C-alpha cells in the first residue's frame, strides 16, 4: 500500500502543478564534483557492506543535480546476461534520492515511473544523471536518465519520480528495531546522522 495514495485513489501526478517552485540547492550542500558517499552501510543502492548491492557511487552536480555510476554484476541479472529491470529502477531511485542531500531535505520515494529503452548487459557501467525539476509543498519532482558506457552513451533507462519530504521519525517509527538501534549507536557521528537522511 502506498503512503502517498490510499487504496482506490487516483495516482499522484508526476507533472508539477503550475504553482510549483524551482528547487533550491542548500548553501551547505557539497560542492559540484564532490563524492556523496554511502548514506548507510547496509543500503542496497550505495552501502559498502551490502554484498550483492549496487555499490553505486554518486557525485554532486551543478544546481540540484547528481551524477552516479554502477556496474551491472552477475548477481543483478534478470534474463541471462542482462540486468534485471528492478535493479535498473533501483539504481535510478538511489540516484534520485541523493538529490535530497543537496537540498538538505529528508524525503522518501512517493512514486517512480521507469521507461526501459535498451537492454543492459552484465558488465555494463551505467552512467546516471538526475536532477530535481520542481518543489510543491512537501513534494519534490525529479527525473533521471541512465546511459550505457559513458555520459554520452545511449540512453538505456529513464525515470520520473515524486519524493515526499518526511521527518526523521518516519524511519525511527517504521524501521526494524535492530537496524535502527545499530545505526543510532554508531560511534561515527556523521554516519549516524546520514543513515536517516535518505530512504529511496
């Protein structure tokens, strides 16, 4: 069940309303070109301790944009020798979620719509670019593209998304108790804070 749409309600539009405003990069956001690092060591998208995760690496871009890379591994297959569509969607979602760091907003994915344009073979390095397009209240509208083989390569996958701003209590009240306590007891203050910044 979606947190954004109760059962039977219409889908939330991915098109910003006319009175939406432009996203604003926070003055304390990492400088363009800075690596963003993993927000949580066990995150499937970016966590360094997640054995079969994407191990996606992301960098701050200009304005409210992010670039990222990940290599499709054998564990990421759907059809023989090809990336699973859900894995590609996860990579886009992870990159889109990183946009919130640039605005210093805690947000979760409300809706994500993916277009698959080309098959992506195992061994491919996918280059992803994501950018926020508009903000309307707690809603953040954004889009992403994934290109094969380099930033100028063919577009294999793209997505439009809507993120919803939440408070940190969203994670504390809904996460599994063991992981919440482990993250909160991490002696590294920065890692402790970042574990709750983004949850795609």
